[in-house]
C-alpha cells in the first residue's frame, strides 16, 4: 500500500552529491530525514562529500539499524564529523576576510589566503607542494569510522563513486570494499591531492564521472524511489560575465553532467516501460525519482565557498539542508512509491 494507507516506515534510496563544504547541506538534509520515523533507507550512493556523509550514516546505523538509538547514532556521527572538519579549518589559510563576511554569504572572493593557495594550485601540482601527501580527512575518518563494522550486514546498501585516472571511467565500490582510501579517492580533487592508489590503480574525485552514480541503487536495491540530494545548482540566474562567474558556472555544469545524463536515461527507460516496449523478463523496473535541492540558497555560492569550512558557515549550510528537507517532506512524502516528483 502507498499514500495514507502505507505501512510505516517506507524505504527510499539516497543519491548524495559531492561539493566540498557544501556537503554540509546534505548533513542537514540527512539529519531531518533520520528524524522522520516514517522513512528508512534501502541504499545510499555517494560521491566525494556525499560519500563521506553516506559512510557516517551507514556506520551509525550498522549496529542498531533504524531504531531510535541507531538514528541518533547516525545523527550524532554526522555532527561530530562536520564539527571535526570545522575544527580543522580553524588552522587553515582558507578563511573569509572581513570584506567577505560583509558582502557575501560564504564565498572567499576577497580572502588573501584563498587567492594565495589558488595561485599555488595553478603553479604547482600536489606532488610538489604536498610531498608528504597529507590529508586532514584521513585522521578524521580513521577516528570516526570502523570500516569492519561498515562493511558488515547492516540495514542498508552503500556505494561510493570514484574516477579511474587512467581509463577516465566511473568505478563504484560497494560497502564491503569501502575503506579510508576509497573515501579519500572519491573526494580527491587532483589540484589539491595526489591520486589515491587502490590495488595498483589511481583514482580521482568520483564527481567527475558519477555525482553520484544512480545505477547501483536501481540494480541492487529493492525500493523504487531514488531521492537525489543535490548541492550543485543546475540552473543559473543569468549568464555569467566575470571570470569568477564563468569559472563557477563551468564547475557547476561539470559536476552535474554525469547526474543529468543518468536522469535522462531513467526518464527514457520510464517512457519505454509505460509504452509497453520493455519485456518484463528483462528485469527493468520503474524508478520514481525525486530531488531535494536548495537552488535559491546555493546559487549565490561560488566555487571558493566549497573550501570555506568555517564552523559558522557549515552551520548555516546545515540549517539550509534541514529547512529544505522539511519542506520537501511536507510537499512530496505522499508521492513516494506512486510517482516521480523531480522538478516539484
């Protein structure tokens, strides 16, 4: 049964985009969804910051499942993770200047530290300016995630998208093979970090080829509902004219391209299924696609804000995520299991 007569809770799949510090929006979304006892998660697919968020949730739910204790463990884990990121950022040169705080809501457009580091990234590779291959996320993940527990049975499937440097192809790791290196590979921007080697292969950020991948949720999960948590704006308010605006828009388009391609494929398959052109024996089933997004709030945030991990900014994004998820639930919960709400 669905709608008002649906047994509770209802299981959904989550597709979590990457976007650096903007992943704090997803933190807020997940916090609100975990709070709603009408919902459980069948599977989570994530890339970059989305993969980090997904790992924390899967780890928190691994022991107690979707009991109140398990839900709270996942929510507490997310808060500790993002608090840890904010604490580490206190020592970073990537801080908003007083002018940034005055005229923007999170960008680092006037930050001397950001522009100095940006120039460094454009001049030297991470193999030169970071010869020790230091990554502050490694220690934080090692402290927070027991990967043996994460790989266990647990109540949900978990998938991480990465990009194979040599082939340029998307690769997806299921939770049984997820490690610290897999998560770091999924968030490896090649301008900042050396490629992460796993079993002799080099990997970069999963957002280049699957931000995130949707097909694992369709192939390996039972729920027909895929809820995309989108943090990279798809639409622009106007055509960009400044160098910064152009760079920001190129970044948004690049990191949305793989997701939009999969969404178009799903829409096409749905039309074929509805028209009766798909043999039931083929195993293709209808997917209901939904999207939680905060485009109006995120459109003013440029690429520089993805590197702004100041605690106050992360909390601001968290609140945006909670507000957006709450509005989406009120508007679309009854559509789950019945129809797609993409674009609504």
